[in-house]
C-alpha cells in the first residue's frame, strides 16, 4: 500500500514540475496556455482516479480472499 502512495505522490509531483516547466518555457499565447494547462490537469486527475480505482479493487479482492481463507 505504501508503494502505491509513493508512486502516486511521485506521479503527481512529476506532473506538477512538468506543468510549471511548460508554463515557463512555452511561447504560446495566454489563452492557448491556459487551455493546455487545464487539459493537462484534467488528464492528470483522470490518471490519478484510474490508478486509485485499480488499487482499491486490488486491495478489495485481496481482502475478500483473506476473509474467505480465515
């Protein structure tokens, strides 16, 4: 469980660093940049949600296996 949270924290940190880097280095207009940043944030949120759901389902299945074996 700790590994999952560490991975997710690293993923979110990487996404944040990437977004800030893109903000600082891109030659796009303000409106284009805003649209791009919002799209990246939504993609990161969707990726995080999917990883959370997969992890939750795995842990739920593991719990059910353990509960049935006891």
